[in-house]
């Protein structure tokens, strides 16, 4: 990502980039690469396989990097997230223990280094289907995600101990203030009068947001893990219906929240892709299939109300996850994504509970 605006002084992102423990300067160095590949080869040998070709680096970002290696058993990926999302490494261990059938089982995990090696988990759903077929596929996929969330409900304390950010309803008024500040930083430096007015209008919604959060805190469905970026390229599938196997990966944006907040991206992406209204059958069918997993906890109408409320409140979590990504590189280098926290925050003004903003 590249930007056009200049900065003065040393930003938080620049300070973080200078940290020798992470960052693009380190991850692109020959010494780090040798160390990572050596560890990868050792772990592959321990798992009974070996590398069959050169290691490539398909992703190098200020917030993390990924190496890809071919092996006799298919490609594997070594992921090295930055400190803000290092919890993902330990999270894979917990997911493997609690709900192993719904993730790519890690080949190796090193919590101290913050490295995890994952096998080929299937084809991204977004590479297999689109349009109406995507809605059909989500009718099968989203209940599997709901079951994963139910499996994780007794482990909220474990999730928090790993460092997964707390976005439970009770703390969301404070998160609203953090989001207002994050979006305001962009507006102050780069915004135009329209941006300033948008920021003012959203900030003035704090009272309504507190009310939503209080209602959500009293909801029937308890907190769990929210992937927070559940689009079709973070869903891996093998086989075909009715024997479709589903796995979920790329948990670096995940938070502890009302589980239904995950539908903000899952159904918001679908709505955007299809260009339909929130009450279109293409949205309601996968929504209702997902809610069936929680049908023993409350009547359907109550679950629908909770879902829409959770997605509204979840827009603030999305704002802060975007802000974390921007902070890792600085506004000036984020290009068009520099506006993402403001856009997500502004989505609270939309009538739709699945308006993404960014």
C-alpha cells in the first residue's frame, strides 16, 4: 500500500517498524529468512514430510508475513504475525484442542517466536463459487461456523488469556470512544469538511450506542470467538455438497464478542456481492441456517433481533481492527485504506445492520 500524504516526526508505526523483533525490515532480511526456513524444515521432518522446492514469500505486510513451501504432502504456509496479532499462534492451539475438525490443523507452533505452520486446508470458497451459488454455499458453511463458536463459548477466559481483544458488550461503550478517537486522528490530519461532519454525527450517536450495548449485554446468547473478517477467502472447502468439508482460517482479526457479530462481514460481503437488500431471501436463508445452531437458546425472532444488534455494535470492533492495521504502517503509507477506520465508524449511520463501510 502506498500513500500520498506526508508526515512529520516519528509516528507510532515508524517506532514499531524499528523494533527488531518484527516488521518488514526484519521479515525481508536474509538472516530471518534462513532462520525461518531452517525451523520450517526441522518441523516438517518431525511431521514426517519434507520440502520439495523453494520457499517463497507471497505476503509481506507491516503487520505480518507468510512463507509458502511445497512439500511431498502439498503446500504449507509459515505465518509470522506482528505483536498485535501474535495471539493467533496460540489461538490455533486452542482451536485444535476444542474444535479440530473446523480449522487447518497446524503442523507446528512456536508461541515464543510467534510462528505457526499450516497445511493446505482446501480451496477458498471465494475461488469456487460466486453470485447466487455463494448464498447457497453459505447455507451450509455458516452453521459450521456457528458450531465452532458454540464449542468456544466455555473458553472465553482462555481466549482472553491468549490476548484476543475483548469486544464483549459490556466494554463496547469504551471501545466506541476508542473508535471515535481513531477515526478522529485521520479526520484531523487528512479529512475534509464532509469527513469532519460525518465524524461529528457518528460521535453524537454515543448515547444510542451505549443503549445498544446494554441490550446486547443482556442477550440470550453468551460471548464467544468472532472471526471478525469472515469473507469467502477465509473459508476453506473440500469436497462437494452434501459432503462439503469446511475449515476456517486467518484468525488475526478475531475478537471476543457476541458471536453473531461475525455475520456483519459474512452477510455484509454477500449483500454487497449480490447487490440485494438485507431482507432478500439470498441473505435470509444463510442467516436463518446459521441461527438454527443457536435455536435452543432463544426463539427465532429474538435471535434475529440479537443478530442485527450484534452486527451494529460490531461495526466498532471492525473500526478498531482497521485502526490496528493502519497503525502498523502509518496513515501515509496506507493509501486508500487509511480511510478504512473512518468508513467503518461511519457505517453506524447506515440504516442497514450489514453495512460494512470498509
